[in-house]
C-alpha cells in the first residue's frame, strides 16, 4: 500500500479483503440467483460480502454512514459516508467473467474523498485519495493526456444500459472517437485511471456504481461528472461521464448534448 496521509485506504483495503474472501469462494461455482426489484441479479456472495464489509466498518468507524447496494443506507447524515458495492458486475460474476470488482467510495462533506476499484480475480487493486494520487497495487497511475474526441478511446458496459435517447447521444459521441469498446463493467474506470482508456460514458447507474470510481479517477487526475457537468453525489441522476482531461470532458459533454 502506498503511503497516503489519510488512513482511509487502509480501512478500504480491509473491506476489500473481507469482500474478496466471500466473493472468490463462490466465483465459478453453482449459485442461487435472486432477481431484485430492479431486475438485476443478486447472489448469496454479494450479500455475504457486504455483510462482512459492514461488520468491519461497525468495529472501526461506528459513527460513519454507509450506503450499500445490498443492505441499504445507514446514518446518511454522518460527516463521512462509505459507499459499497461488494460485486459490481454481477452478471459478469455469474457468467464466469473475471471483469467484476468491489467498489468502495468515501464521501466527506458530500464530496468524494477516496475511491477503490478492486479486481480480485485479476489481482489488481486500484485506489486513490483525491489530492494525493492514485495507484494500481504498488504502481502510481495517472490518466492519459488525450484532449481530443477524435483521438479518444471510449468504453461503456453495454448498449443495453441506455434508453433510446441516451443511446442516440452515446452513439453520436462514440462514433467520433478513435475507438469504442463495450464490456468490462467497473474495469473501464480503472483503465481510464491507468491511462489506457480516455472516456467512459454510462447511464442508469446508482451511487454505489459510480462513487468508488469517481474517487479513483479524480485522484488520478481525471474528470468525472454527470451528463450536465455537475459533481457526482448520492442524488445524481445516474448518467456519468468520465474523461482523462478537462478539454476532452468539455468536448464530450457538448456532443452528448447536441
């Protein structure tokens, strides 16, 4: 673990380790799949992993708030809130793809302060503290210097996440990029933080899907907002754009809104 001034990454590491102990045990094993109210699949692994994470926070940070995918919100009026997604990319998990991860974000005063994207099967742990930098395992990472849409590599999880109007906007933007790719769930945000992807554009997300990546990307020098250019928070509308540079972000926003 790099030497951060904040102790948040060390707590996040403990949370990610606890989640991985449960999720890896069930990966590529027969699972009881449950369909939630939003029609997304959830497994016993998701729920057990988040329970383990909450137990650690209860012992270490009992006054902090928690916003988790599986077990709901607690103490959202707290000065610090941990935002947890034990298995982001549940469909990838269920189908045996290694491109699922554990997402951990920390809000302080309604602004993201830290983010982690942990990829247990790949053995890659991406973590950043805003103002202090970002790392993949022990290696410092930074976003690319891309400033032009025409030179950008863009990724989104799937065409299926967009409604008709949002797909039209994404298609218009992405067809002007140098390369567009689909798939990867949360790994696309890690790739952006590492400089190998320049744009991520998605919609239909929840706070536990985007606040962990937001902390990582901002720490790596990138820009991440909603489609109106506003900072992300617990009440954002779920439409997210992440870019390597402010110039690229402005161009991409303009094309989404055209």
